[in-house]
């Protein structure tokens, strides 16, 4: 019997997956997510880890912990190296006496001291956990994971991740990372103007509204799925979201009709799809040279239906596979945590843990 918790520690959300395996087969698997903006209090991270650990595993003895992170990019830390070391120090404080393995950009698990010695090799490696997870189910594909903050595009050929970029900087350059997401993206980072009143209106660069407002207005998400804080600290009703979006053009709900605000939301959504499609096109143009097969697209993450699928359709990708149709919904949203948990369990078992989705 092997008992493991996998962690995906982000700048805004911390996700965890608890698994129990026996004789190489997964017997129990559950997940949890906590919204925790690390820039507001990095000193509280250890408490967040402890709370989620107790929620998932209770008093169960853990055999090891698998961990991946993106929190190091937060401006709470002066450098990525300091961010990585802080997160890993918090993990050692919480999991005293338990082996902690950290995922690197080559989809390999490292002991925590090795990870600390080469922090940039483990920074922002959560995409590798998702890639590994999906590669156990589909041997040739491109995965597009649209989260709350950013979009990862991960190519897999012959069951192996073949990403051209390792760091965020490299991935931004080659299309494997598109910094737009379903909830937290500043609308002003998606568009510089919007169509309005038979013309084009420039937008304010203030953080007045974010992508979560756009998708709430359009019905792409429900209020309970808007899990991050709002730009103005007010509520998450459709009318409150419309008020925030109106402010992007320095107006309000008394100056603009509902139809005009919806028009703005639709345009922002269309531009977000174009941003993702551009990255997707970049990745596909490279992958098509590596194999003669027609490569399907696997969509996952909170934005899989209204961003990833639509971007794929825009590019006329013939086969689109919804990861949510293959696995439970909670596993889709927490796929890096699930992936690194399965990798850690497989490491202890000495064989790939058999996983029935």
C-alpha cells in the first residue's frame, strides 16, 4: 500500500491530489483546491498546505509527497530562485519526515535538496505533470490546458512530451505558453480597443475588469466557478460583472446599455480565442514535422469548453478530445496535482500505477 499527496502550488491557487495505490493499482483518488493569492502573504503558505493535507488525508500516514509549483513567479519574491526555495522550505516544514519529490522540466522527480540546488529546473514545471498524465491515456496528441491565469500547450509524441521550451520565457516564445486565462486576466491585456457605438473605443489600462467578468456575462461560467477575487472587491453577479466591464471604457451601467456591454464581452472573448489559436498554430506547425499521424487535440482546464475547443475549431483541427469525458471533472481542474501524485506513487511502486479514469 502506497499513500501519496501531489501538489500544484500556484500563485493564485493551490491544488492537491490524494491517492492510495495497492499492488500497482490506484484504489483511492480525491482532490482539493484552495484559492490562495501567495503575493498577499507568502508566510501563510505552510498553513494552506497543512489545511489541505488534513482535509485530504486526515491522520493517514503519507509515504511520500510529489510537488510542482508556479508560485515562484509571484512578485512576492524578488527572484524565481527565492520563490522556489521558499515554497520548498514550506513543504519540508509541513511534511517533516516524509520524502518530498519535486517535478522538474524534464518530467523527472527530484529529491527536494536536488531541486533546491537547481531551482530553475523545477520552476513552472506543472505543465510536465499534465503532459505525463495525459500521455498515459493518449500517446500522440497536443494538450491545451486553459487555467484561471494562463494556457499551457503541451505536445506529446509516442507517449513522450516533446515540448520545445523548458522555462516560461522559452515557452512564451514558441507558443507553448499563452498568458491568458479563464478568470484572472486583465481585460486590458487582451484588447487595446473594443467596438462600441459604431466605432472603436480604446480601453483603460487599469485593472477594472478581468476575464472572469467576461465569461460570467456570456454564461461561460457560473458564479460559483468564479473562484478568484474580483477587481473591485464586489460580488460576482452578472450585473456586478457588467459594471466592471463597462468601467474598462471609462463608463458605467447607466451610460451603456446591456446589449453594448455584452457586445464588448463577445469581442474580448473572440480576441482571447485568437491569442490561444496563435500559440496553438505555432505548436502544431512544429509537431506536424515529427510524425505522419494526424494529431488530436486534448482539451482540459476550466476554459476547455469556451476557449480551448473554440480555438481548435478556429484552426479546423479535426479531432478534439475532451479530457473531462475520460476522467472525473475534479481531476481535469487539478490535473498537474493528479499527475505528480501518480508519478510519485509510481516511483515508490517501481512501476507505473495502473489508473482507470
